[in-house]
């Protein structure tokens, strides 16, 4: 069913179709197109091919996606297209995302916020290339499958990892473990590893922990940890300037964290550990998908377990490479420094730590103790929009597995 509305002077056609993305492991999606004319969606095939007409040649249109309806706030910009003709064909490459991953589109966003007096997350604009991110935190069963593969191929891990159940996040892993595991996951999938122990990228990082110098081949197609900027853009889910991935308040219906309504006005609680997950003994982690996904279709971007990021931590005055200096694809200060960045909050910490802009940091060899620390992976940037020449003036958005 389609309808037309007017918003901010733009005519918008909404395509209320449920698109099954089983190949990408992403569930359902809703799609709409906005622009200076009322477009007509001619067809939308299961492989992601979108045909639409009544476009103004040369005008810019925005394809937006959402995982749930109703509501306006959960629509996220998917891509911007310059229409080349009245009739246009676009392939929505989210449908070609690797299984269990979601696409995060290229573009600028504001990292950091000034909502609660943060002193080390001063807002600035950052531009990122597109990338894929794991929809869920790395689960314990997923960790063990790759861990077994890696251990039989010469990998050495300092920590074997723990998990409350197979469908809950792995935790008690240090930064070096996560980086090595990402390399093994890449090799198991037939992809090029990202991490090496030499600048020439000839020695794949498989062994060593504290004190090991790790180099990243940013052009490789394998799995890796997100940069701090990538994590925050993904966490925000298309929203700007909000405390959490869904808005400015938080409750136990939205995330697995430790409520403290007496200390934080934006914490709707109730106070204490999330009652849905306190059966048995700690850790009180929760299964993947226990809460609603954010605007990019990602789960647990606030709460459950903290995640490791690639970046070395540094506050102001920010050194070169810090994402808080802005720029394109920042990857953090050049190390070695003392600590690597944690993001996202956890079941054992208050709402303050689950904010999109909050930065925590620890020695990369620290596997956590009182905290819960896990991770999720990303993969390199996706191909950009380009003219295929198949239809005059038409553009195709393509993706690769």
C-alpha cells in the first residue's frame, strides 16, 4: 500500500511493503522515497531491485528504511541518489549484505554530545565510508565455533571466553583475543584477514597479547573491530543528538542495564538489575534480539555488554587521528597509548554508561572482571553508487558479500 505525505516541503511516497531479507538475516524492512516530486514505485523485487518513476532528472532523492512501523523517528536515510531519468532502477544492496550483518551507509554524522557535561566527547562532524556491522553482539556459540577452528590452526588465545548461554554474548575477552578471533573468522569465511604483526601485512596476527604491535590493513575485506567513530554512528541508528539509540530516556524495556532512577532523570528504570534476566547467577546478560533494534537494524547498541573498539583512547587535547578532530574515516590516535576504547554500556552498569556518546577505556589486555566486555565485528566499506550504463541516466546501488 502506498501513500503520499508532505514533510519539510518534500513530497514523499511511502512504500508500505514488508520486505523479507532472509538472505541477509535481517528480518523485515520498510522502504520509502522522498524528493521534490511525488514518485511512483513501480516494483520492488525480492532481490532488492527497486524500480520507480516520475523522478525529476538531476534532482536528489532519498531512499529511507525502517525496521518497524508505525512511527516517524525510526526512519533512517539509506542513500541519496541523483535521478538520471524519469524512470530509475536501483538495487538496494542491504539485500546483499553478509549474513547476520547490516549496512551502514557512507556520510557525515555528529560524534559526541553536550547533553550531560561530557568532557572527552566534544561534538564534531565526522565523515565515514560505508561498512557492514554485525546485527548482534558476537554470541558465545559463535565465539566457540571460530575459537575451535582457530585453535586447530595455530592461533593462541590468552582468554578462552565465557558466556551464560550459546545465544548470549561472549564476555571476558581482551582486545587482543577479539582481534585474533576476527582474523580467524575471516580465514574461516575465505576472506582476507585485516590484522598483522608487520607493516607490510605479510604476517597474519595469530599469537601474542600484551605488548604486541598490531597493524591493520584497512583495504582487506575481512572482519575487524569497529573504529570508535564507526561504532557511534552505527549506535545512533540515524538519529542525531540523542542520548540513546532510540531517544533521550531509557527503561528496562529498551535495554539490559542497571537502573538507578534516583541519580539520572532520564532513567525510567525501575532501579536495579533488569528483572527479566536475573534468574540464576551473574552475569545477567541477555540473548541477542531481546530488545528492539535501532534504526539500522542493530541490537544491543546500548547495554548487555561493553564492546571493544579499535581506537586507542585519548581525551582533550585530542591528538592527531582522534575522531573528535573531525575528518574522513578517523581511526584513532597513533599508538601505542595506554588504553583501548570500550563503548555501549552493560548489564552491570548504570544508564549513564549506555549513552551513545559515553567513552570508557581499559588496558587492551584486560578481559574484564566486575564488568562484562565483549565485541561485535564490522567489514570494510561497501561499493559506492555508480552509473552502470544499463539504462540511460539510471544508477545501480550494488553490494558484495
